[in-house]
């Protein structure tokens, strides 16, 4: 290779990324209308067609989060654990932390507060190192503050 970019590969990769984003956005719209089965099918199809490990993992995280929103919390936990593992194996640390953040949210929804706070603190600390100044870090900090407030209000010891 002569150091120049392969235009056709760049265009296809760019098109796929925008297509993945569009499908994820459409799945969100379906979920907002209450069509969780349609949203989940669309995300499953999108994941199967995603080209790179990053794209597949992003969709896998969205699929886990959407599964949780549909009420299948146990299934969502497994999916998000798989997403975190896949991201770590591919060297995608920020995506691994995003999957773990979603995993913590599901654990919280299941009432496992004693497990959520330490895990959220760990995620926030790691994101502060690898994703400083990002919306993901802000989301993680807000999630942590919310859980800390909930624990304090319910008098749970940590």
C-alpha cells in the first residue's frame, strides 16, 4: 500500500457507519412507539450486518439496553456482559465501559444496589482516564449520583 486511503473502502465504511446509526435511531423510534419486538428485530439484523467489531459491539450494547427496556432484564444482563467481553477482546475499552454502565443500570433496575455502586464507581474512574470530557463520562457520573442518592434515601449501608 502506498499510504493513500482506498476511496471505495472509506466510502463503504462511512456508509455502513451512517447506516448503523440510522438503524439504531429507527429502533429507538420504534421503541418509543411501544414496538419493542420490531425494535429488537431491527437491532438484531443490524448487528448481523455490521462490518467491524466496533459497529457490532455498539449495536450489541444497544440491543442489550433495548432488551432491558422491553422488560427482559435477565436476558439484558447476559447480552451486556457478552458485549463487554467482546469489546475487551477487541481492545475497545470505551465500548466495554459503556456496556458495563448499561449492565449497572440493569442491575439497579433489578434492585441489586449493593453491586451497582462499586461497579459504577469503577466505571466512572476508568472513564475518567480513557474518555475524559465525553458525554458517556457525564452519563456515568449522573447515573452514579442518582444511585448514591437513592441509596442514601433508602438508608442502605455501603
